[in-house]
């Protein structure tokens, strides 16, 4: 079987049967295209040795550990599918790959930076069009609930529950969950968005009346970061990290944060306790009780 045909079949399987997000399917297609450009052979000719050579190629290109891990995870899923669908041998069978995971604390905004971001956004709100106001509401929602940008853009009007106090979220891996909105003003804004008279069922719309896209959120965040005087790049995922970190610093039980973020394992959520420890160390260093005593 030709590799491009197998890739198309796999992507269709991911869309129809696994119900993966468009973002995930696009990432799979991108990673498989990179492998296809390197391999240039039929599917049946790919062996464990081929995969090891591909790993060496990625190393020669100095790809990051996270990129290598992601591409191998994609290839594992792809060859598992082709093995079951066509009966071809799975080149991953019997091969245990160990790639050290680089431990890196998630980048988040400090409480002061988050406040500056929301203040900058709030000052602009009255002057903005309805579609741009929707993006500002979306940003506040991400800061308070830690929604992924893909989850945010996938929200439908009927996902707004309990007068805006809760949202039905379609998470990664087809895992749905409920996200709770504690801010009354934000809840009212969500209700207003969900009850407006428009043809599209999406909760957040762009100025063309189509569902809001992740790149629009990223673009608005870049603008807000510049206006707020930030010296570093601001991404939607940083807002997710910020929400988790601020909740834990406020004293919210880590199990509740896990549920809010949609983590399948609490170990994923525990990294935010280390971020809070960093904040604690920084605060104590500034305080330096002994130096204040002379």
C-alpha cells in the first residue's frame, strides 16, 4: 500500500471513529508528511530499522525532544491502525523506545501580569465591535477556567448551562467535562452570547459570523501583550497554565483543578504545585526576613 493512501485512510479514521479534533488531525497529517518525505517507500517496506534511521534523521536536524516524542506517538498510532486494517506487520512491535522527557515548568503569567492583561482588555471592550468583544470574553474565560484554545473555539451556544455558571466542554480524546464559571459578570456575558439571534450555533463568532478560530485568539493576545507592555510572547496555552497556577496558589484542591482542566492523570496537574513553589521562593527571596532584621 502506498503511504499517502494509508495516511488519508488513517486521518479519516481519526476524524470519523476516534472523533479527534481538527487540530490533532492536522498535527498528525503534518507529522506523517514529514515521515513520508523521509521514507519515500511503500508501507510494507518500513521496518523497525527504518524507524530507528528516522530517529537518527530527526536527531541530525536537532528537533526538540517534545517534537520527537510527538512524532513517534503519531507513528505508533498510525502503524497500529495500518496493522489492524491491512494485516501488515507493525514495525513498533517488540521495540521499546526510551526518550528522556525534559522536565520544564509551564510558562504562566504572574498574578500582576494577569491583572494587567485583563485590565488592558477591559479598557478596550466598550470601543470594540461585537465580534471583538467576543474575543475579550473568550480571553477572560480562558484565564478563569483554563480551557484549551481548541476547546474554547469548539463551544456551542447550547453548551452554556446553569445561567452561564457552567459549560459543557468537548475535551481531548473525546473526553467531555463540565467547566464551572465562578465570576457572575462573565456568566452573564456567556448567557448573552448564547441567546443572541444568529444562524451559527457556535458560541464565539468572528466578524464574518463564522466560528472563532484559534489563530484569531493568538493574534488578539499578541496585541494585548504589546499594549500591556509584556516583554515575552503570550500564547493561549499560557492562559491555561496561568489559570491552573492561580487556582492552586489561591488554595483550590489539586483534584478540583485536575477536573477543571480535564487532565486524565493527577500527575499532569501536579506540575503546577512546583510552579507555585517557584512563586513562593521568589516571594520569600524578596522578603528576606533576616536582612530586614539587620
